[in-house]
């Protein structure tokens, strides 16, 4: 039995998220179905660096699985991509240490969130960026995120459905890059809570439109109350961009 590490990309538009759910199309379900075919009916379970919600995309999701098959790595890549649907691709596959775990060994993640600033709705971007269509005060936004950099309890910035009790995370980078009529948010940290990036985006956008003051970000953190933060930005603008390992 050997352990394999895979980097995968997927368009989350037509998935009900990553995790297997009864009667729903999920990333995990589709990949496990393909691996089951390659193993002649034997179910092969995969583990990922983390779950993504319905509509959320990934360019650098990492999964691992165990297999008894003796297949060269390049043949694994070809076999899986031949059977996978067009909205999932295996980018890389390699043999891993038997103790490697895609989730527990991850030292950090990068997420990106795309916002369309155009005043006219672009039907070709509707599933891949949040079409906000309003002007933003970048100076205020940059001032607000200074309160978020570092190690904090992010209870105010995670879903009420968050199951983990330890909500302390470290954010190393938050930056904004504007290109044409699109704004890209870039978040890098040691880990992110359920809906954390989307709530951060929604709150920062409220600062950018003047509905919140930059200094309120510090107050929101300290209150540890989800109702104090902004709305959760839509899932289709979010991408799991990269997972880091030491």
C-alpha cells in the first residue's frame, strides 16, 4: 500500500461543495468514484487539506489517498484525468511519506477572492467573481486590514456553524490587486475558519463603501461576535489558491 499526494483544480460552479453529501454532486464524491473504477470496485477514500463550500473554486487543493496499485506517477495522472469530468483536473501526483496527511501537515493556505467592479454585469464572469459594481476607498480598506494582520481570535469572522473551539488564527498577508475592472483580494495565513475569508471580504467591502469605519475592524475582533462583522461574500468569488507544507 502506497500513499499518493495530489494537487487538484476544480470549478466549483456545479458542485455542492467538496465533502460527500447524500444525493449531491461533490468534489470528493466524483474523485472517489473515479478511484473506485480504477480499483475495480474497491472504494478508495481521499482526504483533503480542507473543505470548500458550494460554488467555491480551487486551483491548488491538495488531497491524499492510499492505493495498492503499482502504477507510475505519470500513468496515474493520465488515468485520473481521462475519467474525471471537465470541471476537475489533477495537476500533479506523487508518492508521499506513509505518514503524510494533506490536512494536518499543512502549514498554511492562500485564498484569493475576485470582485468585479464594472457597472455592467458581465455574464461570462457571473460564476467566477462577485459582481459588486461599486467604487471602493482603497485607503480605508488598507487601513482596516492592519487590525487583522497577526494572531487573533477570529470568532467574529467565522460562521455560527463553526464547530472548532480554537478560533485563534494567524493572518500573514492581506492585499488588494486591481486589474482593469476586477479587484483581487489575497489572503495568506496558517489556517482559516469556516466562511472566514468570505466574511472578511464582506466586512472589508463595507469599509470600502463607507458603511464601516476602518477602526471598527479592531472593535469587531475584540467583541468575538459574528453579528458585528459584515455580510458573508458569495462563494463563487472565492478560490483556494495554494496549500503550503513545511
